[in-house]
């Protein structure tokens, strides 16, 4: 809702004086018993300090016509404060605070009051309450002063206020700016102007006006109704008793904010609670403060703390650190976590000690620390791989493989081979070589290894044999020798033994002579080869005389001569068989003698 110019409004209405039943200028006493109001001290972990504020303190009064009692509460941990001065462009006929009809009291010659050189202070607290304080002086008498003490609550947005049908003074603001305003209600029975100087002893009470032309206190751009700057403006009703007479009227204020700053303490001990306890009537009042002192004596808590380690290198510190994510927490405020790290090198390249100091700091500066040390040492010897034991023939000779070494911390290391030891064997050409190896890492850890190389003569000699021979019986035979060579024994040192054997045969003059040659080198390796000399009887026996055929008459006796035979190789035997073949009559027949000679073979 838009309003007609402010000056016109102030000159054209009458103010109903209704401050909830206070219609008496009774002079009486109203005093708090300060001893009944003890400061309360709680730990920040005990919860909302507003809930711990003391109950309304005890007081004494002699008033019969009634009085007001009020409380204004807020916390001190954070606030927004603005320096408020007379609105730029405000008509010269109006004061920063205009108390319309105040001149009727006879106390001043003008209704205009302007702020002192210190200006006014607008403070908003997180409990949705605010306060306007400072000093204003009458435009015609700077000694006629009021201490300004407005209290506000029920702050709401301009959008919500206007949506509910509330009035605003939008002469200097757009609708979008109005929507962003904060609209405040004056808290009655405590909001007041307290006289000082020439106005000492006077008190003017303030409350939200119910006049149709009134509007609430507006905070924001264009809210002062005069210019589009950031400021505060609003209207109110005032009432006061002057020399036993009740006066009242309508008032307005229009200010610019010259500077604003937010203050916020992260220390829970700074989030105290304050209560302004008020009792009063139109003539006098008493006001006392109650406090809840919030303390934070408990340091923050470090969680998921890593232990100390003694580890052998190599160590992946990034992987190790990932196992524990250190946290910082506090019951009352946000805790920050800091880390300071230092590394001290050891006596060799792979060794070091890392120290980490974790510090948790809460908003009040209380700290908790945890120191973790990771000591990395090199106490493990390198891994040395020596060649496997090997056996070589004496004819080939040994070949010597190399050893190699690696270290988990230093990588590939050089290998030192000691002076080999050679031990001669039991026969020529045989010997054993003992090799030793060592590797030392950069931290002095040493590994050793050995290899045994055997050179052996495991190969028998090679016989060069005479050829096998096949002879007819009766032949003369020259026994040729065999020769032998060896890969490790000189030829003249090879012994050759000959063993002859005659396996039994069915024929005495036919046989196989086995000549066994056994060649042995100096290392006892031997080989056996056989030469065979085969004597055969390939000739058949033969007749040297066979009786001639004879014819006899039947009355003659036949003469039987023996056949005569011979054999070049063996004995023989002649067998004779006689067969009779009849030729048609009994005395006419043939006698057939058959001679067979068979040798021993």
C-alpha cells in the first residue's frame, strides 16, 4: 500500500492514547531486587543458553494503578550492526525521530529530534529480534536529549508482510526491493526514549502504531521512504506523563545506514545469553540485565588417530596415511584441523623418521594434539641369488655364471665375488671350485651366497677295437691289440685288460672266441668291448676209397671191403648200410652197400 507524503500525514491526524490500560500518572516505586538475579554459568555442551536465562527477578512496587513487565532476550555470539544517521533527502521540517505533538508537553519548542554526532546503532540478533539505540537531541535545544532504546521482534520478509495485507511505505522502493525487506514490530512496554540533560527524569514509551496511515519499521533498500539507499524507517505511537498529565502522539523515523558489519564469534564461550528485564509505568521504570555465561572448557576431540609405526622400507606413505582419516569435532563449535609434518633423515638413505602433529582447534582456541611418528628403517638384508651348483665334464671345463642381488629399498645392487677355492679331486682332471658372493645395501645389511662347481670325469674311455674275424678251422690267427682314448686321462695312462672266453659248442673244431677288452681311465670309468673270432668247419668229410661194384655167382660168398674217408678239420665216422634187392628169384639178388661219412661237426 502506498502512502501520501509523510509531512502531510504528520499534520493531519489525532492519536488515540491507549497503552493497554496505563491511564494513570501514578508516582510510585518500582525496583528490582538485584540480589535475586545471579549470573548463570553453563557449559556450551548444555544446550541453548536462552533456555538457561534466569526467571523474572524479584522486585518491589508501591504502584496501585498497575505497571508493565517485559523481557527482551538475545544471544551475543553473532549480530549485524549498522550505523544509522538522518536519511539523506529528509525534509528539513522533520527530524531523524519526529515526535509529533511533543511540543504540547511544554518540554521542547519543536517536535524534531536528530541523532548526536555518534549517530544511532541498529543491531539485529539471530533470535529474530533487533534494537535501535543512541542519542537524539532536540533541534532547538541540544541539551534536551533522549537516549533512544527501541526493541523489535517478529521480523518477517516484506513479501510475507504485504501478502498478508500489511501496510508499507514504498515511496522510495520498487516492489522487488519491498519483497526483500525485513519488517519489524516494536516490542511494547520496554521500547522507550529516556530523557537526559534538560529532559532528565522524563520517559516516553513507544509501540507499533495502529493508525491507518501508519506503517511498520522497514529495513532494506528504499525502506526509509526517502531515498533508495539502505536504511530503516517506520512509524510508532508514543505516550508519556509530564507533571501528572498524559501526552501522546504519532512518531516516525527515517535513517540511512552508513556502514554495516556482521560480527560472529566461532567461540562458544562468546555465545552468552542476555535478558533485559523491565518493569515500569508511565511515570518511572526499572530495568536490569540477566546473563547466562557460556563457558567452553573442553578441548575438541581428535578421531581416527593413526598409531605410531616402526616399518621396514620401502613404505608407501600415501597408502599408509589413507588408512586413517583424522577428524576433529567439538561439542560446541566448529573445530579446525591442522597438520604439521617434519622429516628427519636417518643414518643411511633409506631410513627416516616422519613426525606428524595433528592439532584440533575449536572456536575458543582450545586445542587437542596428537603426535604420530613413522620410523622407517632398513633392517632387511638384500636378496642375493647365487648360481645353482653345477657339474661339468673335465673335457669341457666349467663356465661360471654370475650372481645378482636386489634390495627392497635400494634396488639392484652390485655383487662382490670372493676369491674362489679349488680343491683337487681324487683323479686327474677332477676338481671342485667353491665360490662365495656377497651384496651389501646402502644401510650396511649384507647377504651372502655360495656356489659349488664340480668338474668330474664321468665319461669312460673309448676303445678302438679290432674287427671281428671269421676263420676256417685250422687257420693260424694273430691276436691284434685294441687301443683306447679318454677325454681326461692320457692314452698311456689308460689300462686295457683282455679276457678271452670260449663258450661251449657242439663241434670241437668249430668255436667262437670272445675277446673282452676292458679299458679303464684313471678315474675308474671303464668300458667293455668284445671282439669275436669265429672258427668254422665249412668243409665236409670226403671218401678216399670206396670199394668198386662186384658181381658174384650165387654159390660164391661176396667179399665186403671197407670204404676209407678223411676230414680236414675234425674226426669223422663212416657208417655202412646193406640193402638186398631181389631180382625175380631167391638166388638172384643185388646187395647194395651204402657208405656215409659224417665229421664231428
